[in-house]
């Protein structure tokens, strides 16, 4: 009788552990925006990123939806998604911008790649300049690999990554003012000094050039990677993308 009770209690305990484990796997919905009428290297990245994130969604048990219709950047659509991703462009109309800023101000989450962080002037969208914490200043050309340094290996999105790694071919942006000087910005990755001079036609000669960060006032990640067809060819960098999206979706 005692042995039966022990077996029964063991089965119940095991079932509770499984149920608890499932309960901790928070599900969430991601809506990714992309364009097909932009620079070809940006289209190439989006074309590869969509199946990459679809595969991740199946593996990590969340919902990933991609659309090239930027009109979907509206309150009625956004309310059904916990994370928004901009793969290769940014909103062009005041209505889309207002819908996005309201979404973020009320607890939404965002991940933007490469050109998603580009603006020609602060006056174009002052809210976004503050949200990003900086402005585009310059770039390297042609696309080249670069050694990236991890600024904080204890952050959830860089957990499990080495102190540095070689990121595949990309066009690298520089920023003014430095996002590192913004008290709301936490830098996650930086171009290593060993890269300089970086580029041939357009050159980043040196200095402190962050490539990925978060604004602590929001649930957001900006990543400068996203130019061309080689971005998703590195396992270490792909781990960063996966960690970042899961963190934005509420997974620890």
C-alpha cells in the first residue's frame, strides 16, 4: 500500500512539474514588416529572415506573421501582437508613425534591423530619434565582416555568447550623438577597435561605434545587422537574434 502511495505521489508530482514547465513557456505573437521595393540587399535580408523566424517560431512555440502591407501598422492590427519587427524599412506616413509610438508607449515591443534605424534628420520623426537614442551619421562600404564585442554577457539577449565574434558581411552605421552617452540606452554590442579602418569607398576610421542596444524606457532592440544575404550565416549571431526576440516576447 505504501509503495502504491509513493508511486501515485511520484506520478502526481511529475505531472505538476510538466504543467508548471508548460505554464512558464509564455506564448506571444510577432508581426514583422518588410518591403519589396527597397534596396536589393535589404530585400535579400528580409527574404532570408522570414523563413528564419518562421522556423524559430515553430521551435520556440510562438506565432510569427510577416506582411509587406505597412497599412497594417495601425491600432486595430497591433493590439493582437506583442512584438513588432521591422526587417528592412520603416513607416512612411504620420498615421503609421503615430500608431507605432502609441503601441510602444503602452507596452508593445519592437526589434528593428539595419535601415530600420535610419533617418535623414531628427525633424522627420522626433519621437523616434528619442526612442532610438541617436541618429544615423555615416556608414562603411562595401559590406564587410567585422569583429563585434559583447558589452554585457549577462544580459538575457547576449547570454551564452562569447566575449567577441566575427559578424558576417554587413554595411556598418555610425551614430551621432553616441548612443552610449544617452542614460536610457544600454549598449549590447560594439565594433571592435581591431576593425578600423573599416571599408574602402566609405570608411569608418575609428571611435566607439555601437551596433546593437536597447532603450531601457521601452521593450526594444535595435540591431545594425541586416544588409545582404549573409547576415544569417553565423550561429553565434543567430543566437543573439533568437535571444532578443524571445526576450521581447516575455521569455526570460
